[in-house]
C-alpha cells in the first residue's frame, strides 16, 4: 500500500469516528434521562431538552457549516467542530445542574452540526468511482450501527458505573475516542485546495436559513411526539414565507456573482433534489422505528434498557453487514437496489408487527430476531447508496453546501417521522382495548408501524425519480 493510500485510510478512520460519535450521541442519552433528572433534581419536561436541544442545534447549522467548509476548508471546520464536541462532552459529564447540562448539550449539537457536513464532502474529495460507493457503504454501516446501539451502550455504562454516576459516563465515553479522532484528523486529513477567488460569505442567508429551520424544527423537536398543537403547526407554516424569501435572496446573490448560503442551481439539479427528498422521507420512516420499539419494550413490557438495546441489535448487525457490502450490488443493479432494500425493510416491519400481534402477553426478544434482521439488511442497502446517488451529482465546489443540505433533509425527516409516528403511537394508547398493559402498548406499536410502512411505500414511488446509476462526476 502506497503512502498516499495509507494516509487516505487513516483520514477515513478519522472521518468515520466523527460520524459514529455524532449519531451515537443522539440516542445514547435516552436511557440516562431518569437518572439525570433524579441526580440533578430537574423536572422531566426540562430534562428532555438534553436530547431535544442537541437535535435542534445539530439540525440548525448543517447547511451553514457545509458552506463554511466550501469557503474556508473542510479540514479546519472538521477539527474545530470535533474539538468543541470534546470540550462539551467534558462539561456535560461534570454538569451540576439541569441548566448547565442542557447548555453543554446544545453547544455539543452545534459542534456536531459543524463537522458532520464535512464528512460526506471530504469523502468525495478523497475517492471517486467504484471506490466512492465502497466508502459510502462503510459510512452507511457506521450510521446504522451508531443509531441502533446507543441505548445498549448507555444501559451498559449506567449498569457499570451505577445509577448516580453512570449517566456522566454516557458523556465521558466520548473523550478518548474524540482525542484519537482529533490526532488522526490533524495528521491525515489532507489540506484543502484553495478556491480560485474569494467571495463574501452570505451572512443574511445564514440568518435566513437559521430562522426558517428554527421555525420548522422547533415545534417538531420540542413537542412532536405527544404534545403537538395547532400553535406548533402555525409556527411551522411561518417557515414557508421565510424559505421563499431566502430563495429569492439566494437567486439574486447568484446573479450578482456571489455564493449564497443555498445555491438555487443546486435545487434545480433534479437528480440531487430527488435524492434529497427520498432521503427525507426514508429517514422519517427509518429512525422512528427505534423510537416506538424502545418505548414499547421498556414502558409497555417493563424490560431494561440493556434488554431493549439487545432486542434491537439484529437490526444494527443486519444494517452494518448490508451497508458495508452494498457497493458490490449497486454497480450492477443501480437504483433497483433501492427496491430490494425497501422490500426487505417492509417485510421486516410487517413481521415485527405480526410478532407483537401474536405474542402481546408472553414475549421473547428472540422472536424479533428474524424480522429485525431483515429490516436491518434492507436499511443497509438504502442508507449507503443514497449518499452516492445523490452527492455524486454535484460539482466539487458545491460538495460542502450539498452535503449540509442533504444532511439537513435527513434531520428534518427524522423530526417529522418521530412527530407523525409518535402522535399515532400516543393517541392510540388511549383508544386501544387490551387485557394488559403490554397488550395495549403492542396494539399502539402495530398501528404506528402502519405509518412507517406507508412512508416506505412512498419511498418506493420516489425511487423512479432517482438516477439509474451513480454519476461518475
């Protein structure tokens, strides 16, 4: 292996570690919330912002961070974001009040949003052609595993270090991994090529996109699962005129030769736009699966956090295996691979709902192994290739902004999915007749999974709008 290839390998490890940590921290904290509230003497409504604040801040800065990477370089943005993530992991672990913990988590979310768009863009700078599909396959495996094993990891840490201090290690566990990430990134991620000319950064556009996303995401993140109201809906509608005004501003800036925060040319790229919409709808269906399964397993059936994580592990392993090997199929099958993946995950969800229907009282996690494994395989065949299909259609100078926009679509999809599926789940809890608590929760899960399947069927129709093959650009 040449020195250049060795450097690329270590740079890739640095990038993958960042992706793993940022997504792990979206779910690892869930199981620690009761202990955090008890130790810090904070209400459950307030302590939920430990999760919501991170998710909201993460989603708000992705587009801006992507454009910052295009202008000032991906390597410095990645290192600054990861370093800030390290600092906030330490302050969160040492938090002495709910307020200080929430502030640390919000800034930690901003840090994750700062470095996450640089991941896809840097991968595309390092690799092209079939190798690019292979690397995106590895990234898909990392995303699938990080999302699925968060609750299990959090449960193990709390069991190991105790109820009073275990929640602190949910944050401290980041520290050694982030230090390794920083060292590798500083040494091996290559310096960015200088742009041929420097232009002013679009400050008004930054304020516009931040305001629009805040109006859109805040109601979903803060109240989407079970407290969504008409006022929240009105606030979300207010984002529409802001988005329209932002588009007008961006088009004007582009005509003047400036670089707007969102390039209208990028939105006119039908291949990129179709991939972004597909990803939004898919993430709405995909991430909400873990939300309802964890709630049903722990609250409805009284199982532990570790048990919940173990029950979901077949999905994680299936996703990891399929994503890591998806490049072998995507070159031959093209977009038809998405149909296969969607069939697998629909069958997996239908099988999961059937298991809960047949065994709502006496239940074993082993019965979920096959359907969740099928679902995980299907998800792995989708998450990795959609990155390649979408981002390979953009010009090199658009990669940072495109990556930020693409990642934002995934975060918006996640928020919409939890809001929609969560609303169905909680509303049906009070309407389903059951002979036991587990029977009622099982019924709600079955109803909510119908929504997941409906979203996946929409994805099936959207596949026809995707490029037939990965672009060689």
